[in-house]
């Protein structure tokens, strides 16, 4: 891979993480008065902007992956902790739901304490219709995840199958990166790029549908939590790599 490709891929990651920090700061500033002063239309505009940023990021990833998709499956710009959590070059869309339920549980514990202490007259939670919609979306998302996982597993097995296995068997002491090798690996990488594109689209679609199910204020609180978690994982990963001498 050309050095310029490495630079572009690394810059994309750095720009994306910088954007997470900026959006988190903006959301935290808005969240202070969401319940009182911020109209639903204003919140919707904020959510639309964040969603568009996600779409732009996916588009840029797709263009770069067309040149070297392997780099996105084990990115050198991420920590080993981040890489250990990857599913088809990104996060599992189904993890979005785990965070929703975790936040719901944490909020319930907090509100329950306030309720019994008489300091709160409300017991906010996801409505039954919201829970049903989230459950249905989760089931569909997991089904799509399983399809993509099976396809990628098949592509990985092809590396040990014909014709690459035969080429490797007949090679000399030094494995040549000849035309046949380039052609066959290229076919696999093209299929991997397609799988990554579909995985990215599943991540985006799941995010968009989930945000539509949540109430505006819930959506903002959820996105704040996702960005905090993403930034923390990056920070934790960098620190752990430093501790183990991998920086």
C-alpha cells in the first residue's frame, strides 16, 4: 500500500475521533437545558447533523477501502483494545441496543432511589411501544449481522482454499507476489470491501432507526453516552498499549 494511503486512512480516523469530541461537547452544552428551553425541532436539527456526519464518514471509508480494504479490518491507527472489539471493520450494530438497555437500567436505579426519597414525582422509562419497536429492530439487526458474519467467514476460508492453497504449495522457498496471487487476493478483497460497505450501512441504518424510536431528549442522552464510550475506549486502549510497551 502506498504511504499516501496510510496517511489518508490515519487522518480519517483522527478527524473522526476529533469530531466525536466536538459533537460531545456541543451535545453536553445543549443537554443542560433540553427539557426546558430546547424545542423538538432544534433537537431534530442536531440529530440530523450528527447522522449526516456519520454518512459522510462511511462514504469516505468506502472510497479508501476500495484501494486497500485489509487495512480497515486490522487498522494500525487503532489501539489493540479497539481492534479486539472490531466486527467487519467497525462496531457491531447490535451493541447499540446493549447501551440503550444499560442506560435504561442505570436511569431506573437512579430514579427509583429519588422516587422512594420523595425527591422526584416522575419515573421516566421507555414506553411499552418503544420497547417493542427496539426489540423488533434488534432482532432484524442481529439477523443481518449473522448473514454478514457468515459471508466474511466464507471469504476468510477461501484464503486456505483453491487456488491460493495450490499456488502456495507449488511456490519456492520465497513466496512470490505474482500476477496469479494478486488476482486471487484481489477478488477476495473486493468481496471483503463489499461486506464492509454493507456492514457500515447496517450500522448507519440501525442508528437512524433507533434514534427515530427514541424521544428527542432520550436520543440526545443516548448519543452522548455512545460518544463518551467511544472516546473512553480509545483512551483506555492507548493507555494499555503504553503499559505493555506497544506504543
